[in-house]
């Protein structure tokens, strides 16, 4: 089944403890992206990647890191999480190298709480 | 600042009604997306538009580049259409960054 998977789906952690949220797609998509969703603010883009080893900042990249070493995986790294990073996170992928011209396929979301 | 505004924020309808959700943006764009977020939280892409009109089943999306405005129409609405509908745009042609509206919550009652 074609899908985008995220792990973990739920995570409660403490301030300053490094964590990684994994994202994997099995559709051979070139474009991948991370978003966060907060009440009243909606979805905001964190980082995106147009291909392996090519990443760029979205609207709210501060406090996050990404890497794209393989086409299928696009992990989101929080080196020192803070409570304001408590949010619902979505990973997405699409065909082609442009997320703006192609349909995006979203993962199920990861609910992160930072205490 | 590049902004995206959706209206209305909340919308209720009776089954069978024609629904219109609006999205306005502040400056020129290269592409606009409509997304649907189900009550369970999952997000599905409905349309990508850079001009004109697209139709899929009971859903129709239009965009007016000059007026900086897009509409999502649902014909013969059904309770299963109840969801949050989100507009997202890419401003300009030099970036793949997407900026999102805050969504329109639609409830369709039988």
C-alpha cells in the first residue's frame, strides 16, 4: 500500500532531551516536507526537501533540523525541544521535485508534547 | 507579509446544500492547494490549481489570478463532507514554501 509513515505517533518528552521523528514514504517520491499544526495558527511548513541532500527552510524552521540522506526517509530532529514545540506534526511527500505543483500525500501525524 | 485568508471560519449546512468556501491571498502566487482534514485528523489533498477550474466528483475548485481569490464548491453536500478545508499557496516562483490558511470547519447535518 502506498503510504507515508511517521514514528512515533505520540510522544511525551521533557525540555532539552533530543528527539527524532521519523518519516518514510514508499512511493519513490522526490519531494518531502514537514509541517506543524497548532490551534488557531493552522498548518505551518517547517522544512522541505526537493531531493536527496537538498533541503530548504519553510515558514518556521527555528529549533528544528532535517536531513535527507535517502530518498524514502526524511527525519525531523529536535536537538533541544522546548514547550513551544508541543504540536501536531505532519510529514508529506509528492511526485516531482516541487511540492507546489504536485499533489501531496500526508502521513498520519505525530502528536508531540514537551514538558 | 504574504498572507492567506479563508472565509468563513465555520460553516454549517443541511444535507444537499451547495457549499462555497473562499480563499484570498495578498500577492501573486504560483500555485494553490485545497486540502481536507478529516475529523480524525488525517489530511488529504483535494486539488492543486495554478489557473482556471478543476472538478472531481462533487467538488469544484476555481481560481481567479487577477482577483487573488480561489473558491472550493461542494455540490449536493453530504454529512461525510464534514471536515476542515484548508487552502495553501506558494508565493512567487522561486520557492516551494507553502503558506496555509487557518481552515474552514464545515459541518453538514442530515
